[in-house]
């Protein structure tokens, strides 16, 4: 992980779920929640007394049969979802993802409440997850301590007298998760996937990405004004005078704007060639003359490397220039703010509330902060995910779910093998290489074969902030310790309870945590048609990522390598350009359109994944003698397949949330993920009797895989 992002890894959800204690989102990912009819509120919502029930795999309550599926399939499959599912005040949106996220959070909370009660019979892992949760929930103790737990670091910042002292303190702060100045971490070498190397990259921003600092629209200007007011308030809460806090906040925005100008945009950051610049350490240090990089490496607990990937080579020189141009007091205030915002959820209530007010309410339109028990449960999952996940899978991933998933993955891989062989735009030479890569894909289902050892992580029942810092440092050290060592192909990048899935091009593997293998995405009560439409399309999605505009650049061994002929690349680009134009025409909110280039990889995966899942389902149905024309719940099997797929994306989102997603996230908003893929499916028209030329069966459609 590097600043919350797995390098080179492509996830499935539009917005990866994960609430920090500040109430903001851990990383770009998918929102969703239980709806009014799935949630029974009991008395005090600040305590774990809600009851969340999964949405079924085939949700008849969301269907709007008054809509012609040939005109707007999303409205047909999800037309009643908004009315049935008002957005809870503590969420930016409500959809299938968040529904399962809430169910899983509830399950985790039951485990944690039991572990937090103490007792001599607790295992070492139960002690850690229980005490971490207990300390997190003890707001009375957190409020009583005030700034005392963070005061030593604030004093270190205040004591700075020279920029020469910065590298060591930056390393110390980054080791505990504080996003200051730039990013540093570990990754597989893009061109030699057997190597694990150090990587340095852009970072240090308080707003989501560079263009939030540079756009000139009225909403962007207002948001920057709100950001300055928020930064000033945080500094004032920590002891600055109102006048000094206001001055510092304005200067911090100016400094971060300089960093933003030197940063790559979200589209460029998707292109591995633009973020891979392997350099000898001497070459790198020549670009940052005067900076003691060794002192930084010591402080962040990194080995002293002989080479690294300088992912964004223009950034660090510009950052250093901006740092020398800024006043020392501005830089110190910047570090204070970054420290305060990182740990706001473990600080007294005014810090927590103020941080949520900006990042939750103003940025994402969320009226209320999530209940403490939800945030603390997911905080434990973030800090001790495999210790908590081990108990989770024992209780919630039993039966034959894994066996059926393995079979479904096998079916979909077989469908892709056949589909590659039938492509009319790819040469025989490239087809051979494509199949070689496909056959080398590793499949990870449910949970790791070996769970992580947290023995060396100290967790106390009365030290919420210290637990967070030690957990971040523990994970930082674990990651950086991999530099120079053999790659562990059994490692997972997500915890078992996570509601998501991902493909990693350097590992060439697809990963499906147990957390997503639950209703509605995988519903053991439903037939294969629905499950292949739901989770089958997700499997196909992740598999297709190995062959999207980013994944196609890596070979079967995970190396950045051009294994395509020139003509095949030309044909591929022509087909992906079709998707860029299609999705780029969708208006997401107000005057903001979907960015067809930013979302190209995910759109390619949605389209290819749905086709592969359908082909695999037809083959499975044939083997099992399923009568495709027979109806269940009033629909044939092909119809149930497509409805299942579209209902992956039933949603009700706040406009602020959609706007933030479109500007920062490589996934299209849910509505367009449904219809955008359906219009390109060769099997859809026959399933619903749609005529060529109808809105959902256009005369010209896009097809990559």
C-alpha cells in the first residue's frame, strides 16, 4: 500500500468502502448501504443496535415493470430502488455495495464486542482485536486526554529550525500514516515482477487530487474556500490564534497548490509507462540535492536501497523548490494540519466533528457521521484485518461457497479462452500470447492460505491513538521489509471481510475476499443465472482487467512488456476509443460528464466481464440441462442473468458524492456501469426481445473483449 492505494492493482468497486475514524473514505472505492426496508433502527443509532439484512440476489422490489427494458434497462431493473431505499443520514449514498458493507460491519461488530469483553481465554489475536476496538470506542477517555497523546509530535514539529531537519521528521510521520510532502513505499518492479523495489511518488495533498486546486468553476472555488476555513479551524483547535490559523491555512493552500501543479493527473497516473522510472539511488539523489534521503529512509524504517522507482520524477524537485519558497512557519503549520487530520478520529470530539464536516459533509454531501461502532469496527479491519478476518471466515464463509466460486471462475476462464480464439480482430500470434497469460492467472478465493502474524504489534485497551500509530507503523515496516526480498505470491492486498475484488497485473492474479461472496453478489438461495449475472460478472470483470488498456501492457509473468503486434494494438485502440466516446457522453451530475479516459479500464472490464459471464453461464446451463426458456419469478434464465447484473448497480447517491467520484475515480457511476455495458452485449436483445435500433440495442455498439 502507498497512501491507501495498491500500486498496479485494479479493484472492481466504483468507490472502495472503508470509513476512517475521521468519517472520510480510506480510498476511492464503492458506496452502498442497507435500505429502509433492510434496516430496523432501534433507539440510539450511536450504538450497535441496528439490524442489517442482506438484499436478496434477485430483488423484485427494485424492478419497475412499467419501464420498457429495451428503452432503459437500468430503470427497469432498479427503477423502484430510490423510493424503497432513502439515503441514511450517515452515508453519502445507498446501493448494493454498502448494503453488504453494513451487513459485514454488523458481523464484525459482533465478533469485536465478544473479544472486547476480555477474559483469560482470549487468544492473542482476540486480545488485540478486542482491545483495539475497546480503546477506539472509549470516547470518554479520548476526550479526557485531549491533545496529550499527540503533543510530543506537535512539539517536534514546533521545534524545527531548519529545513535540513525535515527528512527525518517526514520519515517519522509517514511511518505512522501521515501524508506529508510526498509518498514512499514498496512495489513489484514493473519490468521484473520477481523483484520488490522501493518507490517514491507524488503526495502531500489535502484535497482529493490535483485539479481540485486548479479548476476555476464556482463550485471548485467555494470548495477551496471551505477547505481553507476547515484547515484554519483544525489549527485553531490545536492552539493557534484565529488570526494565525487563518494566515497559515491560506498559505497551506498556496503550498499545496504548488504541489498539485507538479503532480500528474488521475488519467496519467493510470499509465504504467508514466509512473515507472527505475533509477540508481545516486541518479535519484542528484535530483534532490541538499536533501538527506538516508535520514528519511532511517526514520521510515526503510532499507537503504541501491535503486528505486522515481514514479513521478518532476514532482520531488518541484516540491523541494516550493518548500524552499514557503516560510518555515507555513511548512510547520502544514505538517501540524496533516497530523491532526490523520488522527482526528482518535482526538477529542471537536477535531473529529470538524474533520467530518469538511471531508464528509461538504465534500461528499453526507449529513451525519457514521456511528462510532461502525467506524471502530472497520478501523480494526484496517489495522488487524487478517486477525479479524480469520474469525470472520470461520463464522460467515462456511459451506460450499468457496467450491462454487472456484467452479464459476473455472467456467469463466474457459469462456475467455474460447472467446480469444474466436476474435476476428486479433492475430494468431497475439492470441497465443493472450492465452498464455490467461492460463497463468492465479485465483485467490475467500482468504489467504496463511494468515498474517501480529505478534509484534502492541495493542492496549486504553490507548486509541497509540494503537492507530503502532498499527500504521507495523504495516509500514512489514511493507518496506519486503524490499529486496522474493515476492510472496500468496499475499493478499485486501482483508477477508472486504466488500470488493481486484486484479493485480504484477502478480497476474484475481482476488475475491470472503466479504463480497455474500448476498446479493453471491446468493446461495438463487439459481446460477442470477449468481453468474452478479458475482460471475465481477469475476469476468477482474479477469478482463488483465487485458484492458493498462493490464494488456503486462505479460503473464507480471512484467511490463509489449507482447502485442503493432496491428493488434491499433485494432485494440480503435475498440477502446469506442468506449471512451460512449462513456464520455454520459452526464453524471450537473455539467460534469464521465471521464471516458479515466474510466476506460473499468468500463472495458465491465463490458468484457459481463460477456464472459454470460458465455460461461450458457455453457454451464447446457451441461446441467437447464431449460433457458423456463420462467422463475416471471423471467427466463437469460433475463434473470441480465437483471442480476444490472442490480449490482442499483443506487441512490448524493450529487456531491457523484461529483467527487467522477472527478477522481476510475469507475463510472453505477447507472452508467449498468446501461453502459448492457448496450454492448450481443445476447441482450434476444433475451428481452428488443429490436435493433432501440436505445438499449443501438445500431452501432462497442466490443473489445
